[in-house]
């Protein structure tokens, strides 16, 4: 759980930095896009467990 909290905090801080520097976000700018990435990750984990 600590890993999840630390990576979330790191992502938040990097997001703040990108906003401050007026750089485009290196991720989908919508919740649907982010959920697509989450779905891709979950599919990969499921396939890795299923296929070994």
C-alpha cells in the first residue's frame, strides 16, 4: 500500500510541475482515457496470471 501512496504522491507532484511549466500532460486528459490505461493494465495482469 505504501508503494501506491508514494507513486500517487509522485504523480501528483509531477503533475503540479508540468502545470507550473505549462507543459502538456503526458497522459490522457480525460477520466475515460485514464480508465483505458487502467483497463489495459488489468487485462495484462489477468492474462499473465491465466497464461502463466
